C-alpha cells in the first residue's frame, strides 16, 4: 500500500477514487510513565516514554487506516494526515486519515 501526504503521485494516474479512510486509537498514560515524565519535566529534556507511546499509537492508527483502504480495494492512500485529540484527562486519540484510491 502506497501512502503519500501529496494529492498526486508523480508518474501515476488515479483511476478510481474510493473515498476517505481512517484509523484511530485511544491511548492513556501509564502511571509509571507519568511519574517518570513528571520527574523529567522538572529537569527538562525529552519525555522518551511519551515519544514511544505516541509513535506506537501513530503506527497503530496508520495500520488501521491501511486495513480500511485494503477492504475498499485501494492500492494507495493519498493526502495522509494525522490528528490528535484529548479524549479525557490522561487519554488521547490519534487519528490517521486520507483518501483511498486505485493507481494505475
């Protein structure tokens, strides 16, 4: 599955537009990670546990978006975007979305 943040793929033609596809996941903070992040926040620097958590969440959301596109018969998702929304205190949704297409 080709993923692109562009609306077109140079040298390829869109032969079928299948619509918007999305994938999401909601993740919450882990108490141990939260305590360590609080300590790191005092000293400053990267919060590696949260960086890893968000990276895993983005990958899962992307995988779910690709699965949705595959179900529709797409071979590419164009104009891929990500959004993050706070769902409740300590939990956030990561959303991956784009346009499922068939490229020749």
